[in-house]
């Protein structure tokens, strides 16, 4: 490919492996693509506070998207997009379904708000250790400021029964199930396709010159909108026909191999 491209990457499962790291080969391949003149951005389901270490590692210096595309940051730090779920809607979700969930969390600012900050897993390990490892505060949901939020993530061991009930109760919202036990609920306009379209226009790229990489159902709108979609790992997108090709997981250097071969 000779013309300049905009490369849009999901993080977890695409660039970031199951060990929550970007392996050196993948990082080098991304940096080499940028050095060759291509623009590199990220559109992730993570909120900004959680994505920040990876954005810094990747050296993202253009507009990028977080919170399932609900938030798009200008390179100067201002917001190009800010789509949030009303606070009252969040409280209604917690009231209707919070008690039966294994746990839930609401990221807001630099903190995360949960049902029980001291929650333990069945094996006795601390439930929120992974969030605390990111140096983010974990607080009880009643401490959440009366402000609109980007999403709520709910853990339920019987998601196949739980998810349809939540969808039926809140048909105007957008839902992202993952891992077989987790359901993210966000504003109906919170999707990566809208974020990528905005970023591409802001950076002056035509749709045909945008290449998107993703591994989950939350990446489908992004892969669909891009001029070329690359499904990573076992992504449902390949089965759904929205990606033009499939590459291996981060552990098998799928994205790195694609970048090395094509750019």
C-alpha cells in the first residue's frame, strides 16, 4: 500500500494481549507504520483513565476514541465527541438489576464506582485488584457524583438469560456483551463507527483510506465503516462478513505480521 492510511486500533484483544501488555514486536510494527507516514489512532472500549497508559506507550498524538466511541479526544485535549448516559438512567439500571449481578462497575473520571469496594471472588481473591493495579480509586456506587456517565459494566454468571431482560427494560440503550459473563450498557449513540468517522474527517482521511483492526462485537461498527476491516483472532466480525480479512491474536503477532507485510 503506497498511499497514506489512517490505522485505527482497538486495544484489548487486538494490540493488547491477555497479559494486558503490548508485546514489543507489535509495538515496533505500529511505530514503523507511523514512521512510514501513516497516521495511528486508537478507538477502545476502555474509558480514558484506563486507556491512558497504552495511549502513551503507543505515542498516540492525533485524535482518538474511548468509552466505546462515546468519547473522542482532540489532540489538544479538548473533546470532539462526548455522548453520555443520563445519571437517572444509570440509577434505574442499578435499581432494577444491580442486586442480582455478581458485581458491576461504573467508570467516572479517574475512579470506578461499584456495588461493594471490598468484593471478593469465590476463591477469596480481591475482585477489584485489576482496577486498583491501574492506580484508580474504587468507591461505592452511592458516592458517584450526580453526573452523566459513559457506561456501566455488569458481571452476571448467566448472561444468556440476564442480557435479554436488560435489553427489554432499556431498549433505547446500546449493549456490548463480552467474555460470556459481562454486559456493558451505554448511550445508544456510543459506538466506535461514529467515533472513527469523526476522527477520520477531523484528520482529513477519506473513508477508503481508513484501516480498522478489532476483535470483539463492539468493533463491528468500526470495521464496517472503515474502508478496510481486519478482524483479529476469533472475532465474530469475520463470520458477520464486516471484515475483509482475519489475522491471529496478539499472542501470535497477528497485527504485527499484517503491518510488517503490508506497510
